[in-house]
C-alpha cells in the first residue's frame, strides 16, 4: 500500500512516515500542496494523508483535486482546527476521515487500516463503478483511468465490469467464459486470454499500479494481489 503524506511540519511528517513504514506501508512526503498535487498526478496511491494548513494550495483544495482525479481513493485530513465547522468543511471537500492534532500514532494507524479496507472494494455511485483511479461508466460505456478516457469494445467492457464486481477473487477462464460469453462457449479456445490481454493493454499499460494479475495455473485476479 502506497501512502502520500502532505504535511509542512518536517517532524510530524517524519513521525507519520516512520510509523507507517514500521507497519509495512510505503510512505512518501510532500511538504506543500503544489508538490502534493504533482505527486498525486504522477503516481498511484492507496491513501492520502493531508494537513489542512499547508503552503501552496490548502489541504482542502488539494482534497477536492484528488477526489476529482481518484474518487474512490480515501483521504484522511489532519488539522489543529477541531471544531465541528472545521470538520464539516473537510467532509464537504471530500475527506473520508478527520483527525485532530495532536494525536497518538496508533489512532492514526487504526483509521488508516479502516479506510484502506473500505477502499479495497469497488464503490458504486450513480451508475458507475470505482476502484482505485479506475472508473467504469455504465451509461456511457467507457472507462476512465486517472481522468483519461479509455474506449472499450462491448466485450472488453463486459469483461472489465465482471472483474470489478469480483475484485480480489481468483477467476478461472471457465468462470470468465460462462459469465462474459455464454453457455455455448468453446472452452478449448484461448479467447479469454486474448481478451484479457487486450484489456490489460488498455487499462494497465503506462501505469505503475497494475490492476489485472495472472495467478499461474488458476486464472486472473483484479485489484490487489
């Protein structure tokens, strides 16, 4: 799990980074909002931890930008401002949770674990499926990854929908053929493998975080592997 910390106080940022790494997370630091936005656009993260008051652009504005790019990726806001109104502003900006400074690291860690667990399931909003930075629009019949439109054929679209609705499950070629093709499908062909490769080239090529994985001897897994 890769986490971006946007915090302008070096001691606080280092404290969080060290604690996360001791718990087997990959953590990176940005010390201002503009650097945080640049990293968010360049790399895929599983979670963002944002201070509200940071140089460049505020944590609230950065949260809005992140949620536009990655609606399903959770954001945890950190702030010394703990009034109800302050928290409401954070939630209105799209934050998934809010932690008031000073805090104990074990509380932050518990919230991180909860947010990551929730984000590991595809999220349905309106008539769309979300996972990480991937959006499947059921009405327009298109996919978007990191904001870029990916044109899919009808069969590729059905295959991706099946993958997203079964995140984390090992799907055999027979499972995929029965659900995406039909009962009369010729299981002796390699059509499933061919279409999975087509789909991989469209949604994974050029991205560090690959979403479709092969489990040798068993089939395919979508999502974390």
